[in-house]
C-alpha cells in the first residue's frame, strides 16, 4: 500500500468514526431526554398526581365501606320486617282457618 492509499484509508476511518459518533450522540440524546430540569418537573408532577390518586382511592374505599355497612344494616332491618310480616300473615291465616272452621261447624247442624 502506498502513501495515497494509506491517507485515503485513514480519512475513511476518520469519516466513519465521526459518523458513528454522530449516530451514537443522537441515540444518547434520544434515550436521555428524561434528564435535567424538565425531568425533575415531570417527576414532581407525576408524584403529586400519584399522591392525589392514592388519596382519592383511600377516600373511595372508606366511602365504599360506609355504604356497605349502611346497606348491610338496611338488609338486616328489612329481613326483620319481612320475618315479622311473615309471622303476622301466619297468625292471620290461622285465625282465618279457625273462623272458617267455626263457621262451617255452625252451618253444619242446621
């Protein structure tokens, strides 16, 4: 290889190194966009939003627990009322049957 060939090879290697460096720098900046003051503001905003979401979740869970307790108490109350109504209906049916039996008993001797 003569001197010109060596210079061309060396120049090609330098151009290749510069191009490779430019591509690597571009990739580095592309992947590293989450750094600096913007990233800190984004992180702080995300942390605030996460904290607010957690508070809303805890509040919703507390509200749900209260609603469940209220519904459970209401169901128990309605079950008690239903049982009382059922007992009252049974008493009325027994009384009706007794009155019916008495009226049939009075009607038979004639």
